[in-house]
């Protein structure tokens, strides 16, 4: 833990969703594979595009084919619908997620969700978690013009909450998400991925949400 950071000093904790709150990577990877198969393309490994908006990934991969805007949006919807199909059936909840979110709520820690997922996907996931009421601020891919590593999703969340970025903490698992959080002016941690960043505003790599609770001064019991 950074010596200058005391527990319970964050005006807002902004969470990424995929890979942080829920284990959705297999579902998204399968959905992308369905898409590449339909398009007759070889797509990038999922770990290299995790955390990015679907439309941005599809635009880059299909760039040589010069898809129309309408076609780009249609294939983006195809991938999102396939992902929601898998997400509705697969076990996606990390064992510590709801206990830890509950501890933060009891501690009256303000929370936000800032994700590259679509709003319909976010609503599905939060419904499966039973966490709809825990995030008064939810920023999705439809709320921004550029996805991570652009900081826009986080700056939008901070503006919506009325907090200074320097008083906020971003919880991420991907390189693009951490870059976005740092460039938004917040302090950041990684969970579940072991990723680190060489900046004083990176406060540490945590194995899971449970191990993050002491930084927030929250009791996980």
C-alpha cells in the first residue's frame, strides 16, 4: 500500500466489470470466435483485446474489408448478442464479489461501474449478481465516444459523481483499463491479473477483491 494513502480516503471507487466483478472472459472469447467464424477472419487473442469496446475491436480487425458503418454496427450487435447468450447461462460470479461489495456498501463507500460493455450486457450481469442497487453510477460503451485505453469512461464517471479524479480509486484488471484510470487522473489498483504500473498513483496488485478491502477500511465479515 502507498504510505500516503490511508484507508477510507476515496470519494469514489470506480470498478471495471469484466474480469474484476465477474469472470466473463470465456463468454466474450467464445462470442468473438463466433463472430470471426461468421466473417471468415482470424481474430486476435482475446487477452489482447480484453476491456476494449466491441465496436472498436471489430473496426480494427475488419479495417482491410472497409465495412460500411451499418455493417460494422450489425456485426458489433452480433457479437454482443452472442456474448449475452453465453453470459445468461454460464457461471460468471467470482466467489468474493458480492461479499466484498456488501462490505463496501455497509462502509458507505460510494461506488461506480465504468466498463466497455454495452448497457444491455451490464444490466444482464448486474441482474445475475443481484447488484443493481449497489452502483448508482454506471457508465457503459454507449456513454462514451472512445473506449479504453481512453480515459473517457472514468472521467465521465467522476464527473457524474461530482468528485475530483485525484480523490477516486479505479479497480481494473487489464492494461488498457489501468492506462485509462491513470490518464483520468485517478489512483489505480489491479485485481486478479497481477498487473503493475510504474507510477506513484498505482497502489498495488491485489489477488482479489477480498484482499483489497483493507485499503478501503472495509470489514469483509
